[in-house]
C-alpha cells in the first residue's frame, strides 16, 4: 500500500478539497471530500442561526471565503450553487446538527428538504424549527 502525504495549511479547505479529488477514498460510503465538509466544525455558536445556516450552505458549495451575510436568499441551490444529490445529503445532515443544538429530538425530514429551493427557503425552515425553542 502506498503512503501519501498532503501538506495543506489548517485553514485551507479549498486546497485540501482540490487535492483529495485525485483519490477515491470513501468514509462511511461518502467521498472523503464530502465527509470532511459534513464534519467540519466552526466555532460560530455566537452567530444567529440564519447566518450559521448560510455558512453551511456556502461551505458545502465549496465557498469558504464569502461572508454568509452576503449570500442572497434568492439563490437556488440546485441551479445556481450546483448542488447535487450528495450536497443535499450533506446539507440535511449539517442543518439537522444545527437544529439539534436547540432541541435534540428535532429532525429535518427529506420531505421538508424537497419543499426548499432557495437559500431563503432553507433559512426559513431552520428559523421555524428553532423559533419554537428560543
């Protein structure tokens, strides 16, 4: 078995993601790039939930530089942010983690996700779930 070393600064997710495209590494059935994005933890607990939801969307879209507050609510995830099946699976997982911080029994159902198209739709869904507990 060959050993590979990838040297990337700790804050450079884009570079790491680009380098990992060359390898077919799976963790729990997910491509390692998707796994790392899904499990990345950012200390943003002090931010409002809608900012955190937008940051999650940006990161899954591969944008680690833009400010979540600048993300337009009218952007469609599938067409304008190029979300595919795996991106939506990751989005569901990350948004569910966010709402579980407010209510551990809360879930995001696939049917709820199907009703959302835009960034604003997802933010509205998250705000509705969290509003019950604030």
